[in-house]
């Protein structure tokens, strides 16, 4: 049996929350995963490395793009696949990989789907798999705080983008 771990952003309460995820893993044959909850996405890398150190052969990442990106960065060449359970606002990588925002389906894909190797970019020593931004794009994403994203969803990015429409463009 594969040793499965979960690195979960505890603040994400999508579709029944972490209890639903735990029950679904058990229903699909994973009764006692290594379990690591983090209060913020920036705490995820240390828990992902801990999971690998403790023998994880597959790591489910529950969270949004920030949590997923930080876990991808923390893999640092480790030969351990991650399975994404999208629980954030935009979930760009999960969407690009056709991973649905359905816990049952996402768990099934993680356990039984084909593994894919992804190319990642690196900027300022940090790896990313979806996008990197500068200027307007970076300001918009950075300013979409968690409270606003919780209340407005993807509209939060439009609202924060509008704040920067009159800003001086960034020229390099």
C-alpha cells in the first residue's frame, strides 16, 4: 500500500471541508494518511518536506493556488507525486490539469489517475507551475486578500485590478 499524506490549508472550507476529504480518502481505501494541517499557505512547504521525510509516496495538497505553488516549490526534485484537491478561489493549475472541484473525483484522480511530469519555472529562487506576474498582474493578485476572496470569489481579482487601473505602468 502506498503511504499517502495530506498537506491541507486548514482555512479552506470548500465542499464539506477537511472532514469530507478525510472520509473520501477512507472510502477510496486510504484509512490512515499522514495528516498535516497548516493555518497559512506559507507553512505548507515545511509540512510537505516533513511528509516526504516520514515516508509519503503520494501527497494530497488541499488548498488554493498559493498552497499548491508552495508545495511544488518545496518538492525540490523529490520523486514524490502530489495530487491536488482544489479548495481555493481560482485553482488555476487544477483547472489547467482538468482536476474538478469535486472532492470524490479529485481524490479518485489523485489515487488512480495518470501521473504527469510538469515543467516548472523558477524566478527569484522560487518554482511555479502556472504563472508568474509582474506589474499590474502581480499587484492585482497580491491585493486580493483572503477576506475579499472568501466574500467575492473570483470577482475579488477584478475588484483589486480596478484599484490599479490608474497606476503608472511598470516598464523594464
